[in-house]
C-alpha cells in the first residue's frame, strides 16, 4: 500500500525514468534499435528496478499511467534520435492489462501522431507468458496494432508454454529468445541445438529473432554462425540513460 501511494507520487513528480539498451544487428554489430526499460528514481531508495514496482502497478491499475509515461517518453526519444540521423527502432514492454484496456490502441496512435515516429519504428514487446494468459482478451488490440504497422515481439520466448499453432495464429513479427537459453550457448550443446531449432521455427513462422542476454564474444560468434538476426546484452551495452545512449550512437558513427 505504501508502494502504491509512493508510485502515485512518482507519476506526478516525474520520478520515473527510462533507460535504453541497444539492440544490434548480429552480422554487422551495428546498433539498429533500443529497448526502453523503466526505472524509478526513488527519493530515498535510489534507482528501483521494474521487477520491484511493475507488479504493484499491475495490481493497482497504475500500469496504465506508468505504461503511458514510458511509451510517450520512449517514442519522443526515438523521434529525437531519428532527427539526429539515427532512425532506430524503439522497443517498449507492454503488460497484459494494457493490452486488454480499450484505450491502449488509440493511445499508441496518439503517441505516434504526437511524436511523428513512423509506426514501423515502434515495436511492442509482450512476454510469451502474457500472450498465453491474455491473448483472448488482448487479441483484438494485437490485431489492431499490427494493422497500424506497429511491430509486435514475443519477449522471454521459451519460458511461457505457448504452442506452435498459437504462435502461427498471432500477428507477431519478432521473437526474443530468453537469456536463460543464451547463457550456456558456448558450453552446452543442447542449448546450441535448441537455439538453432528456435531459429528454424521462427523462420518458418516469418518471425525475426533477437537473442537476449548476450554477455560475451563467443556467444556473439555462435549467433552469427547460426544466422540470428539481432542481439542484446551486456556484451554490447547495458541499459543506460538517454544521454549516455546518445553518446554511444555518436561514437558508432
Ligand atoms: O530493466 P530490467 O532488466 O530490470 O527489467 C526487468 C523486467 O522489467 C523486464 O522483464 C522488463 O520486460 C520489465 N520492464 C521494464 N520496463 C518495463 C515497462 O515499461 N513496462 C513493463 N510492463 N515492463 C517493463
Ligand atoms: O524485457 P526483458 O525481461 O527482456 O528485460 C531485459 C532485462 O534483462 C533487463 O532487466 C536488463 O537489465 C537485463 N539484461 C540485459 N542484458 C543482459 C545481459 O546480458 N545479461 C543479463 N543477465 N541480463 C541482461
Ligand atoms: Mn523486453
Ligand atoms: Na526478456
């Protein structure tokens, strides 16, 4: 309850900040996108991670306001980087409750209009387990979002018990392999074969693939050999402030 009160204050006092982690093209290593990751600059507790307050926001209904703040901030930032000569794709995490909310699709349209960001430069990430749990109620939103040109990603893939027919049926465009499968990629042949199989399945379904949690050059090299499209992880860069990300973009020119 204390957290709910504090979260309401955070929303009105601009204590929520968005950090950005690069997504790189595996073949070239160049930055092609950024994932927006919310943090709470708590006046006494310091930087609070989303796992500590996103669940509270979901339970209390505050996720609509939190999600809107992140979406507006991230799209405005992506539009700015675009103006600066870096037409990146921005990825924003979306909760099940947001998908189910009838005001979400018009909100996305409004944010794109307000920022001037092209629809295909925005990618909305929904975890595999959220898709399994909310797809019935959220399905209409997914279809409408995809019809506007927004990209749709299955986050944390491999942890959520979805079925093949299910994946084939949903209007998703991208799949992010959960970092637990990448962690042992260079040491465990089973994980190597699993990732290879997921890449084959994704191709058959017309989905591009992002490997999450890439932490070293060996993993990057293996993913390059497997033909994985994009990657994200500490090997390339950690989530960082918009200012630091902007410097990263300038240095990569
Ligand atoms: O940034 P960090 O690695 O701590 O993120 C932890 C989790 O929080 C991730 O699973 C991520 O998807 C989730 N998360 C980060 N930002 C947001 C957000 O803006 N909205 C929602 N719903 N989840 C987020
Ligand atoms: O939405 P998602 O759960 O994928 O959010 C990404 C989370 O993964 C963030 O909390 C981010 O800080 C974390 N992360 C990003 N790169 C790495 C990495 O290379 N290794 C590990 N262990 N975590 C990472
Ligand atoms: Mn994500
Ligand atoms: Na993930």
